[in-house]
């Protein structure tokens, strides 16, 4: 029987892992400070304090909106660590919205899914034009869940031009065997219901993205989702779970090209 806690441990297998969160936070703060009045911060989309988002505006009229949902195993982090990742989409004239959400064990994962649906609907109500979704790790799970039947109104779903789960958790049943489940509080039925790979194949274009140097289980999770949905599957050389998202800050990256190109 494999040690599932070890299998899903990312930081233990990344050199200098502890340095990443403070570096992310510093870069994000500098980005927000530099954006000035084009950074609209702490916009509420629901009743709890964490149900809020930051909205970053491009220069000139917006061509669309990218919503980025952060990871952290539904247990940690918030939007304030990732602001700098908006750089790539802003350079293409897209707005970027980044929501926070309540964390386990305060809520269940299914509750977080519903909160992100509320965030997407709030962004859609306050904007025009195309919308793309990207999420990392647990955030990859959450953006994939937005494509489940009935999760979003048809009027919002029709505006989605691309969804990109990055290093997603697509099958939650293996997590039942981790110590994290003490906070998730899932049983097998709950895990299956929240597993994107069990959803019907969506009509929205999807790219499942993962770094080649990630833990084997994350390579598996990405492959399972891409296979289940018949989605594009990108495995990038030399990237691990913590740096695979850096391409979001690069206007010339394939990741950003996919997310900001409309039919």
C-alpha cells in the first residue's frame, strides 16, 4: 500500500520549497502596488470575509476576463499570493479576477466549489465579453468543476472560451487515504461527486496542463482528466508543481496564448 501522504506531498520534493510562498507574496504585493488604480481589491462576492476577489484592469478597453483560482489543497493560501500572475493576460488586454474562498475544515470541498461558481457568476455579471478560467492544483479542480452540468447558468457557460486546469486534482477518491481528509471530511460518495473526471465531457475547450517534474500522482491526475474529457494535454519539461504556473506571468507563453485567444 503506497503512502498517500507522501504521494501527494509536493514541497518535500522541490528544492527550496519553503522559499516559494514568501517570494510569491512579495511579487504579488509589488505587482498590486505598481498597478495603482487599475487594481480593484477586496470586492465581495458572498457573505464571508474570504468570499472576495481582486480585479486587475488592463490599459484601455478590456477584451475579456481571465479568472484565476489558486491552490493549496483547499486548506491554505488566498488570492494575495498570486496577483503577479495577472501580468501575462493584462498584456493582451484582458482583465484578471482572482478570488479567495473559505477553506476546509470551515467548509467542505463541495462548498468551495459552490463559492467559486458564485465568484464566476459575479465576475460575469460585472463584465462583458469572453471569459477564460485557469486554476492551479486545488484551483485546477475548482475550475474543472465549473464545467459540470448545471454548475453555471447557460448565459455564463456560453461565454467561456477556454478552461485550463493546471496540475489539477481530478479524482478525489485517493485523497480519502491521506491525513488531509481529517479536514476535508469526505466519504467515498462525496469524493466521487466532487471528482471532475467523472463529469460529462464538456463542450468548452479545455487544456489540462502539468509539469513533467511533478509528483507521479499529479501526472496521473492530469492524464486521467485529459483522457476522460478528450482534452488537450500539455506536459512541460523542467517544471514542477510550484513553478508550472510561472507561465501565466509571461505574455508570450503558450499558456497565455491559449487563455486569451478567442474563436
